[in-house]
C-alpha cells in the first residue's frame, strides 16, 4: 500500500509532466515555424551562390542611399542602363522643373537581374511572406527596373511635381502604392494609365 506522502506527490508529478510536455511542444512548433520562414526566404534567393552571398555593387545599378544621382548622370550604370526614351523624358522634365527649385534625385534606375533577385529575397525576409514582398518588389522576370524602363525618385517635391506634370513627357506613376516609381507609360502629352495597385500588377 502506498504511503500518504507518495499519494500526495502523484498529482504534482502528473502536473509537472503535463507542463514539461507542453513546453516541449511549444519549442517544437517554434522550430518548425522558423524552418518554414527560412525555406520561404531561401526560395527567392535560390539563384544566388551558396558559397558567396550576393552583395550589390554599382555595376548592378546599386545607388548609395546617401548619394542619389541626377538625371544628367552619364556614367552610373543605373542611368546608362535606362531606356533612352525614359532617360530623355526625365531630362526634359527636369529642365522644366528646375526653375521651380525641384531636383529629380534618382534613388534607383536600371538594376541587374541579380540585384533585383537580392532585393526580392531581402523583402521576403523583411515582410515575412512572398505575398507582402511582391507588393513592393517585382521578380527579376517582371521588373521594369531590370529592363531599364523604370526609375525611382527620392524627394517628395520631385515626386509630386512628376505626378502633376510628368505626362507632358509621358512620365507616369505606375504603382498606386509607390509614389516614387515612374515609367514612360504614354506618349508625350498623353493620358497616363490608371496605376496598378502594386508591383504584382
């Protein structure tokens, strides 16, 4: 026959066992969630070499955040890689905006496929899902930056000026959620198409 002490300890031991099992399950679920997140992010960086993580350079069109370009730049790949019609439209529009003190500061132009893939992978890591990432970053296959047909403008004054006057040169905001993203989407003086909701099209 069990002693009174052992009968008293039995429910406590059962409670401790249940708590231990619960804690173990929580740890397992956390590990599974982390692995799933890592797998999702990895799927977007599959084109990058495993032994040497990609780091974008000027040759890929990377523009340092602290040193945006002007539309007159003739050396940086982000500008020289732009579609010629877009580049000329930007320069003509800038000439018209300059007397008002508005400067088109280019924060992104042409990008290499590798750079675009890196940006998408970084967005997946930042937002935690493919769906959210693709609202702001297109795939290399779908990106207008990779084809040289898009430019991002940094300053609010310049963005608003182009939104208001840009169609005179065919410059249009093409994504509703990206006030800074412009493409030559119509003929000079034409009507801009309705912006797409986001980068998913």
